[in-house]
């Protein structure tokens, strides 16, 4: 009876199923990626990941336990040498299943199952995405845009402030110019008035010598007649 046996038997006996998973686990460790059906890949993941966790502690006992499952010296050497170094900082989830569609013939779902830390292309893509993404609350982007606009506003308004200052200076100069002209005109008028007053004062003194000979002429004529 199969009471409580909820795992997928894969249509095989226990010995056949164990040999299948052992062979597939060794192939995955050596080649880092294999192609199989989705059902087998899901069972293989549950089979191989505990073995990868054991490989993080390189001890004689762990090597013997893993060898009892894999029955392959090369795969055990690869697992405790290269794979364990790659997955040392990963707390789990060492494998990835990538579905490829249905297989021609029996229409079974097929997929790739691979070791996550050995796919350099996806590691580079995830590193670029991690560098670009930023965690923020809702509306954080709008707030950042608003702060950027506020920060950029003084830079944009600086030239206009200079233009306004220049315009004020020009207006002040324009306002001062008529005042200066009025002051100059008043000064010139004052000078002209002063000159006219001086000329008016000097005019009688200049006329006195001209009147004297006119008064003296009759006296001379009287003398001659006498």
C-alpha cells in the first residue's frame, strides 16, 4: 500500500527511481545544466539540493553520505570542490527550472534544470537590475521629481534676476538723467542771470566818461568866444 506516499513515483519502482535520480544528480553536478521533463526536474530538485547543502561542510562523514547517494567519485569531487565554493554564501535554492514547452511525440513538458550560480548571463543581468532599482515608498518618484524641479528652479531663474537688476539700473539711470539735465539748465540760467546783473551794474559806470566831454565842449566854446 502507498499510504502517505505523496511524492511522484515517476512510474518506476523504488530502486529504479533512486537509480534515475542518482544518475541525473551526478549529470547536473558535472554539467551544471541538463534537459529533462518537468516532473523529473521537480523530483531531482528535492533530491540534489540537500546534497549540495551537505557539501558546504567538507568532512569525511559528509563525503561518505553524499557518495552513498551519487555513487560517482567524479561528481563527489566536483561537488565538494567547485560547486561548494560557488554556493557558499547562498542559503538555499541552488537550482532553477526553465520550461521549454512540450516535447514532440508524447507531448510531455520539458525544461532545463540548472545550478543558479553557474549561469553567468543571468547573474550579470540580475546584477545590472539590482544596481538600477531603488526601494522607495509609493509616490516616492513623484516627490523626487518635485524636489528635482525645485532644485532646478533657482538655476533657471538666476539669469532672469540679473536681467531684472539690469533693468532696474537702467531705469534708475534713465530717471537720474532728466534730473541732471534740469539741474544743469537751472545752473546755466542762474549763471546767465548773474552775468546780466553784473552787466547791468557796470553799464552806468561805462556811460559816465561819454557824458563828460559833452558838458565840457560848451565851456571851451565860451572861452574861445571870450
